[in-house]
C-alpha cells in the first residue's frame, strides 16, 4: 500500500505521525525509535478503524472509536496517548 503525494507529517517528542489516503483507505502511521503502529479506516470514513503494526500488516484489532485505536497505537510504541501527534487531517477518524 502506498500513500499519495498529499500526506501530512507531524513530529513531536520523538514520535512521527504521517497521515495519507490511498484509493481504499485513510491511513495514520506512527514511528518511534523503529517501533511502528498504523491506524486505518476505509476511504469513505464511516467504518471501524483498524490497528496494525504497519500499514500493510494484518489488523491486530478493530475499534469504533479513534481514541481506543490511539490508545492501542501508543501501547505498541511504548508511549502515552498524549505523546502521539495527530495530524489535523486524521482527527476525524473513527465512527
């Protein structure tokens, strides 16, 4: 899965977040010291969000709420949820 040229990247406190859209999904990835997490939602933006280790991995879990997906992503990275920068374009993910 590759992102489009229209991506938004934010880095804060050693965590880099990148939001992009493919033809099929909205994707938010996080990277911290080589540890990664990805949150994905269908392109229409109305389905549950999926947490994966990378954008191409199998889903680890599905959530209705973006806050629960962020909590899981923070756990994968070993940080607090408040340490995750969320690009503006990704702020409305989840149901």
